[in-house]
């Protein structure tokens, strides 16, 4: 005959904690008497309902008598869900029996006062930490290997539906411990009094112990990461049902109230089925089951947890195995401030990081789409991504859009145990925070695809992100959470789609456009330069001329160009051109001109002949014939021509009229370098194309190279179009910047700097990254940002 101890399912004696111990002992004696009276020396029927780590639970009946239900009716025990029989009718009869004892105020319920019904799981007492005990929502974040964030809908005081993010911690399981990399586990061993072999043995034992503990920490860290990834794959964006099990208090600080953490059973809802996610974690060996004291509340499916753990131990899964999968991840994210220390050989950590990023960039650039996981969202357009296929983590920024910076809350927010810390830090009050919330809801901890277009100086990758094959930057613009970055987006093949999306969002006043000041934007971008201001600028330079009409004929940079003055001579220029074509220079003999000579040159774009000046001899080609750099003196453009396109020009054509092209330079405007210089030229061309402008000459200067004879006059001018300063428009659109040589007392100084600040704030053109390192000061800023 086998004997074994059995605990009744679904009931337990009251806890001695906070209770009268003599009263509990009296209830224990009475319960024992009732059990002996009905069961001792009688034939009984036992139904095994479940087990925990130490005990077996079952239902005991003798004929029509269910001893657990009898004890509940007499008020000698309390009902608990976690060990209750699986049969719903039996559990319901237990609840009714307990309710009957409460109404009659029997035994433990003698002081019972009826309260509003609270749906509670795991016992109908000692659980007043929350009023909501059964919630359904969508998982929006996996915080760690046993904590998730669930978004639930609830009615506010006005019965309007709103969403709230709740922190949900899985009950009755213990996740693998995680020790941060900057933490050091300390070991102390009393070896000071030991000598000789004893001391050596103690030191060796300590070393071995440390190595074993370090290996265990690595193993649990790897399993914790695997558990978090398991939850992410299973839950992100999925519907779950959460049943409250119990609260726990933490913290012994007398000056602060203890922190309360709520523990829940979480069920993944898939159609008509519900799956306990904690049980799945334990079944995969990714968590351990907590050993609760007998009188402590626990998870609803605690018995299933125990069985799953036994199975995982038998199969040597996860944390129960000596073998684990090591996480070797290459971190390519920019270093934090102050971390740019030398790594030996004169190189810095940041330079080594940039070199690694460039290696990966070459690979990424050749891939049309790359699978990635969003690990963190810093702003609506800036992310930390994991690339599983390459085992690396990168910083990634969306191209083609500009978003507002998120703002952290500065006011004190009351501590709430079940409200997301993210909602506390970034309440959706500003446009940047609303965009951040929208982005997190759609991409955080989700699988995405990216295409990499460029790499900045800090090691940030830039490109497109795709959600369900749609560019996420376009989605942000459509919803009014971002502005279009024209300089970048105009290079996209689908630029018109981006442009149409922004125009539609602006018209519908979506997102940031709802409170946008369109009039202020117009004034900032197209701020007029009053003729009075221009006249003051002229007077301050000692000039008294009025603005004169011109046509820009050639643009060489963002601030240098050639122009023709619109007068009677330019009208006669067409007649001169006709006369030159009638000369039939093609039949004239070739000519070897000298530097500075006025010649007839055949323009390569239209094969027509124009007056030109030889600027230099470029190279000696075949048959000892030179190539020549020439300047078309009536238009200002320059090109290099072979000997075959040059003819001698009769003096009468030289004396017929003076050169009609003048070299000009915009006052107070500095052109960028390298790639941005091309954009500045294109922007300048868009502003002047087909327009008759007005130029106000401020000064002239000799720009001839040093060591050369003669002069090469450049006219420093302010260009206007119907009282609008083109230099100001170039600066406001981010094509150029303010020349530092512009003095503070100049009437243009404040106006230009205001336009530059606007372009910098809106991240236009050269300010797309918020700065433009054109000075030692700014390069130092770049180094600080890189750190």
C-alpha cells in the first residue's frame, strides 16, 4: 500500500501574517476535526488535480460529501484559483460555498463587510492592489524576458475611449539574471591568514569560482536575450488577455513608499484559443518557476508551469542545459560622449568605429533590401537597428523627411506601477512626441526592411525604411508627422509622390500642420529686402548708384556668376552675333593665339562663333597644338577648346562694342564645398532662370591670380527680384551660408543671419545634419558630437 501526503485543491487556511495566531490555530483544529469526522477510516474517492514543486493537490469526496466544499461552507478555509479543480462546475460550487459563508459571516468571515465586486484571480482577498483584474489589449513592447507593455482601451471620466499602456509582469516565473557589462561581481576570500599550500589552494579555488560564476553570468545573459526575442516574435502587435494574480512590494527605504509591482497571467489570443505565454517560456527552458510558500498567491496556471519546467529539465532545454548560444554582436553605433579614448597606435575608438562602418556600408549599399529589427526609437526618423544576417547593430536615419525633436517631461509625474515609463517621459503633448509615439507604434521591436544610401561622418547610416513594402518616411509625411526634406527628396525617383503627400497633409492640417504658422513660414523663406535697406547698404559702401536690370548668363558657384546689363548695347549684341556667323570662320585658317588675345571661338554646345578671350594655354596635344581655356566675353562662361575651334578675329569686331559680360559676386554669401556646391549651383539656377533681375553694386575688387599682370574685376552686388533678395533666398533655403566677413554694422547682417538660423532650424540644404563644419570651431563641435 502506497501512502502520500495530499493537499486539498482550491482551498487553504488563512495566512498567519497580519492575523491573530491563536485564532488561526483554532481554525486549524476545527478544520482538522471536520475532516476527520467525515473522512477518517472511511472509503474515499481522490481525484488528482495537479502538483506544484513539492505537493500533490486533489479533490477528496466521501459519498456525496466534498470535504473542500464543506470546509468552505463552514467558513474554515478560503478559496484559491491557482490550485482549484479544472472542472468549471466544481470551481463554481467552491465560489458559491465561500460566498454563502461570507453572507452568513461564519468563522473567518465574522467581520466580513460586503464590498463592490472585484473580479479576482487567485483568491478573493489580499489583492486590493488593482481594480482591473482582467484586461485585453495589444502588446506594444517587450521590456525584458518577463515584462511586457500592453495597450488597452478604457473610458475616461467623460466616457470617451482612450488608450493606456500598462506594464505587465509575468507571474510565478523567474527570468535569467542579467548583469550589465559595466558591473563587476566582487569576490572575497579570507586568504590573509593562510600560508603556503593552503593559501595557494584558496587562491586557486577563488579563481576557479570566479571563472565559473562569470561563465554562468554569460550563459544567463544569452538565455535572457533569447527569452526576450522569443517574446518579441510571439507577442509584438498581437492581442493578449491578462488576468491579475497578485501584487508584490519592493523597497525598504523609510523615506519613500514601497514600490508595488503587479503580476499577471498572460494569454495569447489566437482565434478561439488562448495560450499561456509564461508556460511557453518555461517549456522552452527560457525561465524558471518560482517556488511559492504554501500560503502565497501564485499564477492561475501554476501547476502547468511546474509540469512544463519538469519537462524542460528532462529535455535539457535552455537554462537547464550546459550548452548555450553565445551572442556575438558587432556594435556599430556611435560612441557616447567622452568615450573617444585612444585605442593605441595613435588611433581613436571613433576612427576605428568609422572604419568598421565604412566596411559594412560597402556591403549594405550593394543590397537592395536588408532585413532588420528596430531595437530602439530615438526620434520619429532615428533608430537603433539590429541586422541579424550580419550580426551587427547600427544607427539608422530616414532620408527625405524632417521631424521635430522629442521633448522629455520636466514636471514630476506621480509614480504608477502599471503605466509605461515611456509615456511618463514622453507624454504626447508636442509634435515631436506625437511623431515619436506614432513611430514606436508602427516599427518598435518589429521586423522591417531598409536600403542604405549613405554614411555620415559620425557612423550613422542613412536611407529608406520599408514597412509592408511602403517607405516609412512617406507614411510620416502623409500623417503630418514630418516635413519633406526637399534637397534630399528631390533626388528620389518618387519625389512627386512625396511632394503630393506633403501638400495633401498641409491642406488637411494633419499632425504638425494643424498648428503650423504658414504666414510666418512664408515671411521667413521669402523675406523681402526693401529697397531702402539695399540703398542703406549701398550708402554704407560709398556708392550712390541705383539698381540696374541684368540677366545672369553664367553661374560658377553658389555666389559667383556672370551677367549682362540690360541696355541698348545688349540689344545690339544679336546683330553682332549674326555678323560673326556670316564671317564663315570654318574656312579661315587655324590660329595659334596668345594669352589675353580676343579671338573667334566656336562654342561646343551649338557650334556657333562668339567673341572670346584666351585665359591660358592648357596643354600641348598632337602636332604641337595647344588646347586653350577661353572666356566668352559677352556671356562670361568659360571652357577649354582645341586648336581647331579657334580663329583670328578682325579688330573691327573687337572695337565694335565693349565686352558685355561682367563677373559678379553676391555680397555676404558664402558657397559650400564639395557635394553641397553642386546643389548650391542648381539652387542658384532655379532662382535666376528666365528672370530679369536688378543688381546693386556695392564694391569692386581685383580677383586676378597673384603674380599675373592686368586686372580681373569682380563686382560685389546684391541681386533682387521684385524687392526679394536672391542671396537671402539662397541662405534661407540652405543652399549657402552667411559670409563671416560680413560686418555686424552692415544692414544685411541681421537679415542674412536670421535666414541662416531659419535654414539651420528647419534642416534645409547644408544644415540637414544641423551643422556645417567650415571652421575649426565647428570641426571641434563635430568631434564632440561624434563622441
